[in-house]
C-alpha cells in the first residue's frame, strides 16, 4: 500500500529529533589476516555510518585509507578509532560537489569506495529542482569523476577494486524519493560499465546494495515518518520502512563493511559487474 507523503527533508544535515539514543560505537574491527597491505583506499562519506565502518574495516585489513568527508570533526573521531589497526586512516576534508577536486583526490588509489549520499523525501511535483541537481551531482556525477581520477593508477598497476555503495533503491523504487532512486539506479549502471572496461586491467567494479542501514540519515527518516503518521518509531520501522523486507530490522554499518572487504579481497577477483544485495529479502518479492 502506498503511504501518504512524509514530512519534507530538504536538508539532510539539519537537526531532527533522534528516535532513540545512538548506540555505542561498534568495536574496532580486528582482521587476523590483513591482506590489503600496500593498498591505498579512498572511502567517501567516511565521517560516520557506512563510510566510517568501511574505512575502519579496510584499515583493519592493512590498507592505507583516505577517509573523505566534509565533516571534519566526524573524521577526527574515525581517525582516533583507527589508532591500533594494521593500516592507517588519513582524513581528507572535501565537499564532493567540487567535482574537479574530487577527481584529483582519487589519484593514486587502488580501492575506491563510493559511499557519500544525502536524501530528500518529497513528491515529484514538490521536489526542489536545486536539491534534485545536488543529489545527482553528489551521488552519481561525483562517483564518475572519482573513477576518472582513480582508474589510470589502477590500470597502471594491473589491479583495482571499485565498490559502489548502492541501495535496494538502486533495484527497486519507492515513492517520494525520485532523486535518490534515480541516482542509485544510475550508480548501478555506472558500476557495470566500469566492470566491463576494467576487466582486462585487473579491475573489478561492484555494488553493495543494502536495505535500510542504521545511519543518522535513516534515523532522521524514522523520526520524520513517525511524526508524519503519528506512529511509534517501532511501527514506522516495521510497517513503513521495512514493509517489503522479510527481516524487520535495520542493517548494521559493520555488516555492509564486511561485504565491502570481501569484494576487495583475494577471493573476489572474479566477482565483477554485479550487486551484492543485503536487503533482508526485499527484492525476493
């Protein structure tokens, strides 16, 4: 059943009441068999949520991680958590809508994790054109420019891993999320194209496509939906956000990071041009 339009969320960084206290930070990952020593990884949107989990997981595997975000204090927290890992985490403060700077930042990377994203929830007829443009710039054009910056080095070395954090919304649509759905569908196509072009150079390109993940962005959506429908947060989660999911829980960022680490590892060299779906059974319908 189609739900009525939820409350607008034009600014993903604006303050919203959280549905519940944030959980304690997950334990720093430990990887007894690192495997990525000598590799340089770039993770975007790395100051929190999925991006932070990926940055820490790849550093645990021995990679030199460039953690990119516009949130400098958030990056400082991630760097502090990486202190005893096998690899390192270097903060890069950058707004990815500066596309030329984004392309330059990707030079010299062996692993590229395109994760940064924002959300705006409105009907198409009320969707602000400038916000639509920003979402597509950040979530589709910036990954393209990051690929342009990263691929020459990968091709030169004969090895590379591109992992695009897509979404179940890269495979299925939901109402009121036109920009997000369009960007994620486009990212899936861009990823497949990169896989075909990179195959002869030892470069793989894949998407990880989770359902709703426990991130600040999703927690804001929960709070807004609860207010819009006058429902408890728990019912919004199970009856609205996860109505099509067999598992009625959020995906944890660390679960997504493990999928990313697998795709970057030695046992995934033949996995390319596909999507690793973590949607709790959503697309099984």
